[in-house]
């Protein structure tokens, strides 16, 4: 790459402008705060699953799980948008990102469903593999976080990725039940994510005063 | 053949291409604005102002230039009582930006080391 090549410089500048614009979504910590809250909620679900004995209560809880995931995701998305509208956009401006195409969203949903079904089938055939579920959570979460960290170049996402992989693997090696491991894993990762988001939001609010004070 | 003194030199074919670059986008401030808008669906005036480091007047005039070229669509709206100027790259603007990048790359690729 020749630094005197005007197209190299142009490409660098274009990449930097694109990166800054994409990173803007994460700069205030609001999204992490809401996603962390969602993870804590999932952790609480596992706490309830761990504490409620087998029976009608446990069956009702199992039915609640998809509702909790979908409802929690929708609530976290709405909360993120509302918080950004109230706190971030008046200070540093509004940005709307292109939504993934319907085809891509369908592909993601189908892929998630296939992975879920394969995991369930694998555990049904080889129950001893159940002990490795926390490790799968850990590495899957870490993979997603590392992809995001690489795209927007944010070190704190890499830290969360390593924490996630480490926690998942550690819980698998400890041999806890899926419910107990889920309670610990999602609560710990949720709290860590929310704490990172809260610190980032605090710093952001200090650096970007409200419009009347700016 | 030597050029005659006083006559304007003929540009070489590859360099001649350079003079055909899209001047609306080529201006550095406008290139920055178009690049930022290329990465998103839309952004407001405040975001562009902070990220570009331009003055309000400068940003406004560059946006007007891009709007009159049909590259940027500007919508003035309100969120509550706060006025909001939303800017987005039009399909033509996206196409022009891609063409600009390709054009510049092509020109530079033809130059000797």
C-alpha cells in the first residue's frame, strides 16, 4: 500500500468516516446497557428454572421462555431507541442505520432455528454433551462480540468476548446443571455488559453536554 | 513533438480522465459529507456538523449544493418542539459516490509508479 497514492489516502479517509459513523451507535453505551439488562433477565429466568421443581410450574416456565426472549428483545430495542431519542440525539445528533434486508433477517432466523434444533437433537442423543452447553453459549456470544468489536474497533467489546468465552468454559468444566450455569452465565455477562454501558454513558454525558449548555 | 510555446498542452488520455471526475463530490468537505451519509440510512444536521467539524454555514451551503445536484435529500421536520433537519443520500447520490471512487481508482491505476 503506497501512502502517497491518493486513492489509498482517499480509501483510508472513507473507511475512517464510515467507521466513525458506524461506531456512533456504540459510543454512548445505551445499547450495551439495554442488552445487559436483557441478559440479566434471561439469567433470572434460569434462576427461576433452577429453583422451581419439576412439575406444572416448570412446564409453564418452559413455555414462557420463547415469550421472554422475543418480548425481552423487543423491549430492549424499544428502550434503546427511546433512551437514545431522549439522551443522545439532542446532544450529538440523530443517525438512522439501514435495516438488514428481509432476506437476511429470514436467513438469520432460519440459521438460529436450525442451530437450536441441532443442539437439542445432539443432547437428546448424547446426554453427556449437556455439560458443554455453557461453553457453547460462551463461545457463541464471544464470536458475535468479536465480530462486532472487529467491525467497529471497540476494545471493550473484545473484553466482553473474552469474559464470555472464559465464563462459559469455566462453567462447563465446573459441571453445573444447565439451569445453574445459565443463571450464573447470563447474570454475570449481563451485569458486565450493563456496567460497561453505564460507565460509557456516564463518560458520554460528561463529554457531550445538553444543547442548552453546549 | 515539442509543444509550441504559448499553446495549451494536450492532456494525456489517462490524465484527461481526471478532469472528468465528479466535481460536486470531489470537493473535500462534500466528499466527507457524502461518505458519512453513505454509511447510514439518514443523519441529522447536528450529527453531520459534529462529525465533519465544518461551520453551520459551510455545512449548510455544501448540503444545498449536494441537494441541488440531486445527491442528497433534505427533510425538515420536528421532534417535539425541536427542529430537525434529516439528510440522506439519494439513490443517485449513492451511485455517483460509487462511480466517483471507481473513476479515481481507474485514473490512478493508469499512472506510472
